[in-house]
């Protein structure tokens, strides 16, 4: 899976702009949480099996970039959780899930 990393507010703004061209997803990951690690691994396996098209996948390391996570929560009106997946289209969150609710099939069905 080819993640586009978000490491600055500028990256987040660019991702939002990109959502007007393609649907984007943001995976918020806590690098010290075993649940987050297991969820990420399962999601990546599903993604590689399904190979969704026209979706750009962004990755945010919550521990290193918590202020960016907070801004994403404000901008999308999606309460922060970890791990968390947010689907954004045309600048707005259209779907979000956390923990074991994160599933590639849900994204493909949209």
C-alpha cells in the first residue's frame, strides 16, 4: 500500500484540496498501540487484496503529529479516535470508522 504521509498542516490542506478531484482516506494511527497496529495491518491486507481505484490514501502518525490530528477533527467535524479512518470527498467527511469497524469493503461500497 502506498501511503501519502501527512506531516504538516500544509500536507493536510493539500489533501483536502485533492479530495475535490478524488476521494481520499486518512488513516490515523497510534504507533504505540497494539490495537492500532493490528487494525492497520488488517486494513493494509484488505486494501492490497481489493485494490480500490481513484482513492488516495493518507497516513497520519498521531503521536508525532497530534496538532494536525486535532485540526483534521475540527475541519471534518469528526471526533478524534485512534485508530481511525476518515473518508473525505469534496472537502467533507462522508464516512468514518474506528478500531475494528475500519474496513476496506465499506469504502468500496460508497
